[in-house]
């Protein structure tokens, strides 16, 4: 994980990449059992904060994104580059690594 002390506004994704704020994992199960931090794992959902220019196409143009700023999305736990800015966790990943938009 890359630690940064600056604010997230200083991180701007480049072409084809999306900046996502990871959602916090639940600390308790539905039955009320407290989960230790080691059992929680990494969140596989988050909110889209910023978009790059778009995925580059062969003709030099850029494809429009399917996701939009503010969308809640699902992604694989092992994709992207993790960033820690202050006390929050972010993820920089390619749009193609986003699995779904949660409505």
C-alpha cells in the first residue's frame, strides 16, 4: 500500500483508471458477533471519486466510462493499487476491473 499524507484531491487518475474510496468492512456479523480485524479482510466495494480521461482506443480517441463519479461499485479484492491517504483507504484500478455498479 502506498502511504500519502496529502489530500485525495491531489491524486488524479490517468487514462483508463478510476479512483475509488473503499467502504469500511463490517465490524460485527448479522448475529452481533464482533469480528477481529484479521478476519475482516479487505472491502470489495467502494465509491467512485474520480475518473481518468477514458480508456485509450486504437485510433487515439478515448472510450467513455461506464461508471460515473459517485457510483458504488464492486471489484475483486486482488485488483488495483491500494493507497492510504490519512486514515482512509483508496484504490486506483482500471475500469475493466470493476465487476458491477450497485444501485
